[in-house]
């Protein structure tokens, strides 16, 4: 009988590694029905139910079901709980760049920017050709005001994935913050060439263009306080409407 139980336990372990948790749970329950004090079955069942995490071979990654469970918590804004779950996943899958990327995004959402950058750098070390990691670091650096570093990381993302529209758009935002309107417009134009119908990019580029034209023509529009006659309510708004 013990040989049958051992065989069943090994099968349950294999099923867990393959993320077939329902089948593994059935085997553990069957064993515990007959042998309620079987320590191996108890440990396996409790670990599966409490974390949903199983150790994978070197270089492996969490199953889609495991990642989806964590993503559901992200969508609910439960980032502290997300980080706890990710710590468990990293114990099982220490070489999974996707987990480090999600860890970095969760840390950033909680304002833990230094930790977020560390997570993204670990993801890059594991997978240097993943544009997403560079893009994510750029976003954190944009948020913290490290604008030159953000641009460098957006460029790294674009070197890997030249059609990364979000990287082009965010690079344009950073260039605008730096006061480099021409470079910002060029970045927005590149994004629009790839995704012509993206309204936000058009709006952002239009705002920068209006900045440039306002600086050039604002002082020449009638209705200024210094002009004779009626004073315009908002010449800048008028110029944007015309554009």
C-alpha cells in the first residue's frame, strides 16, 4: 500500500510542476481520505492551497494560471499582497524575468521607486533583449525626474523594438518636460506613423506644437493688456482652437 501512496504522491508532484493543480488536488484529497495523517500529502496539499506555487526546474517560469492569479490582484490594486505572492513565486522561479518585471511595477505603484528599478534591472540581467524592462525603468525615472536616464532607457527599448509606440510617446513627454519641443514633436510623429489613430499621441503632439507657436506668435496677437481697445479673454486658448 505504501508503494501505491508514494507513486500517487510523485504523480501529484508532477502535476503541480505542470500547473495541473486540480488533478493534483484530487490525488492529495484521495490520499488524505484514506491516510489523514500522511505528512507528505498534508504538506503538498497545504502548500498548493496556500500559495499555488510549486518549484520548477532551473530556467522555468510560472504557469499562465499562476501569473493570472497575481495579475488579478494587480487589477484590484492590492499591490502589497501582490508583492507577497511574487516573493513566493521567486522562491520557486528565481530566473523568471516576467516575475521581476511585475515586482518592479508593483513596487513603483507603491512609490518604492528604488526597489522598482532594482527589480527591472534584475529582469534585464536575465533577459537583456526584453524591451519591456527598459521601458519600465524609463517610466520610473520619468516619474522621479531622472529625465536623461529615462530617455536613455526609452532609447534602449526602441533599439530592441523600434515600433514600441508607448516608448516613443513617453520619450516625447520627457523631451517636452526638458523643453526640447522639436525633439518631442519628432518622437510623437514617429509614434503616429506607427499608430496613426492613437488620439492621445495626437493631442500630446498638438499641445507641444501649440507651445512652440505660442512662443513664436503669442506676442503678435491682438487683444493683449498693452493693446488699445478690448482685451482678449484667452489668446492662448484661441490659438489652440485655431490649430
